[in-house]
């Protein structure tokens, strides 16, 4: 069974799609931790950042550029935002399809638990 993000990309699972192109699909996180919590997901299934190599450099750059444009569209470009890629279970990765979190809209303290 495909992962939830593959199903969203295929249109087989619901999500609030904000942007889509031939490389990425962008949608609202279903469990947001900030007023702006958006996921930038490659259309190709890549389990984690550990599965990326030189052939993925352009995709990773594209993901960050798309996130920056969305930050501007959501009015958080000036106040600040955070981009996060969790890699592996100890880092909090719960869906094993590479994704970039765009977080903002409030003060985001830097802390480790």
C-alpha cells in the first residue's frame, strides 16, 4: 500500500493542495504546530533525506525555493519562518516520504526536549 503522501499526490487521499508542479506537491499539514504549517513533498517517493544523492540536488533546491515563495504568499517572509526536514524516527520523521515543513506565523523558540 502506498504511503499517505503518495496517495495525496495521486489524488487518492484528501489534502488541501496549495501548489503543484512536475516535481513537488504542497499541502497543509493535517496536524499543524504553527499558524502556517505547510508540507513541500517531492512527487517521487523518496523515503528520507538519507536516500538522496547528487541526482536529487536540483529537487532539494527546488523544494526550498517553493517553500520561500509560499512563505511570501502567507505573509511570513519578513517576520521569519523555519524549514525543517526530519530524517529518521529519532528526529521525529513519522511519514517515510521525504518532506519539508514550512513553519511560521508565530515566534518559534529554539529548543530540544
